[in-house]
C-alpha cells in the first residue's frame, strides 16, 4: 500500500511533540541512567564483581557521548555487530535500517532529521549496546528498580483490582450473558487506563496508580474517544471453542501489567479464551516496557502477598506452568521498524501472530508502529492506517500520549481540542479500537 505522500512524524518539526521528545525528554532519561550508574557503581560492583564497577565508567562515557550527539544533532552510528551470545541480537537489523536510510536519502540519519520513531527507538538500542559492551553488565536493566518501585507504589490499586477479579470469578456461573459482558468490558477499560502509568512519558520520574480504578470508570468512559467494545464483545463470543487463542503484545510493567493480567484472568475463567501468548520486550526499552524477567518477578513478588493479591498471582503462576499462558520473546519488537514491515523483516513472527484469534496491542509505541507513525488525518480508517499489516483481527488499547490518532469521526478532534488542546499527548483520552479486516 503506497502512503509515501504522507509525512512521517519528525523532530525536524520544531515545537512538535516529536521535537520536544528529542530535545527535552530523551536527554532527561539518559541523564537519569547516567546518574544512576555513577551513583550505584559501588553497589553494582559488589553485586556483579569489581569489573562491573569499572565498567560503569565505560557505560557512562558511552551514554554521555550519545547524549552529546543527540543534543548537537550528530549522525547516528552503526551498532557493534555481531553481539556474540545474545540470542536476541538485532544489531544487523539496525545496521540494515541505517544503510537503507543512507541509500534512500544520500546522507546518514541525524537525531533531528530522522523520523521520530526511528530516533527514539535508536536511543534505546544504543543504551543496550553501551551495557552489552561491558561484559559484567550485559544483562543489567538500568530501569528495573524504577519498574519495581512503580508496582510497589501501586499496592492499594493492585489490591482493589485483584479483589474485584476474585469477586467476579467466583460469580461467573450465575451471570447472564449481558452481565458477563458488562464485567468483561469494564476490565478492558481498566487495562486501558492502566496504560497511563508510563515511565518513558514521565521521563523516568515516579509514576504509579495510586487509587482504585474501578471507582473512576464511569467518569472516565466519556474520555474513550474510540470505543469498539460492543463489536469486540461480539467477536469474543463468536469465536469457536477451539479457536480462542489470544496474543497480547505488552507495554509497561508495573500497574499496567497487573491490569492486563487481570483482564486475561477474567477472559480465561469465563472461557472466552483458552490460551494466551504474551509478547514482552527482550531488553530494556522505553524505560518501563515489560521484559520476561519483569513479568516473572511480578508474579513471584505478588505470590508472596496474602489475600486477593497472592491468590491471583498463584493463579497466574499455574497458567504459566501448565502452558495455558506462554511467554514468547522476539527481537523484532525492539527494532525501529513499523509493523507494516513485519512480514518482510520477521516473517516467522508475522506467521505466528496470524494464527491467533485476536491480537491485543497495548500502548502508544505499539499504536505508533501499527500506524507507521505517519501524520494521518484523525478521521482516517484504522484499517487503512495499518497499511500492509493484516495478520488477524487486532485490538489497540492505548491512552493517547503522542503519535498518530486515527478512526475518529469527522471534526471529532476539533471538538475535543476545543475542550483540551493537549488531548492527544496528555494520556487523558483513550482508545479501544478494533480492526477485523472484514
């Protein structure tokens, strides 16, 4: 599908959210990582060995150099390739994208000239490279402590949510179909608003869910600007019993991950899905994106709790151990490519996703990659914006914190803008957006 006349979101547009991200937000994130490594170098040396303490200096030097390159709009650099013993080494893919850019434009990509998607993803690839080149810190996640703190600080909301899950699950057999529908769709809404907890948007600052979300759902519902919940429900109940396989492409660890797993628990216990494949990231990504070790830490951490939290986490552990829930890692998720390129760059992943009954994509970055991070008119049809990505019915669940918004009614964006001019970047408006390709 040819959409070449449509411009890509770019930091070259001075004053835009993309520009401010590269100018302000990303340097702050880098500075936090640099400060953290310097501050914790002694404790990291005690944990990972003396070489790790010395290695912190090397990593800080590499990250400081990248920060300078970013702020002075220097050329991107090729990544070190290959990366031995890294099962998810995507350096060759990154370097191929670099060479393709040079071939297309005749110059190397620069921080404020490349597309926003490419530049922002590239920063996290360089953070990974800086750590990988230091042997003792190859598997170190500089964002792990923040992700774990975000969950701990959301304790009240987690307890309220898990109690609600247990209450609903205990009464499933007594619900009419309409009652079940109302409960299920509320958990989709909780998963939606859980997406507001995003450490990359807060530039790595504290971010948690402090209150019970259920008490706010009625008020928040007016802020769901695309809501395909009724069509989604019809899809779920129409799936054949032997074809109720859901793929969930995760976004943030912390409370959002809890809200996602609680939603999946309801779908499992209600028989609306029989198997779930979870797709986390394979390395530290956009500060708070969930890795497999974040997921497993979360389950183990919550299992040690008493009451509803421990009971729900024990159920998750059982799902994982008996194979009803599977974790699938793939390096494509941490490339700079949008999903229209998936069938060519990662055909095995595209084929795997195509076998699912429904794919759920969480969060802004997934939405940006679904829509190519292009400057779509807001009334563009969602299916059209997906371009060549057409694997199987898919659902996007995100609060708008930057990037494209499509699927709105004509003039709807003008109406929202008259109330809140920052509506598409502040996370106060959400989307539950379905495409069935029918």
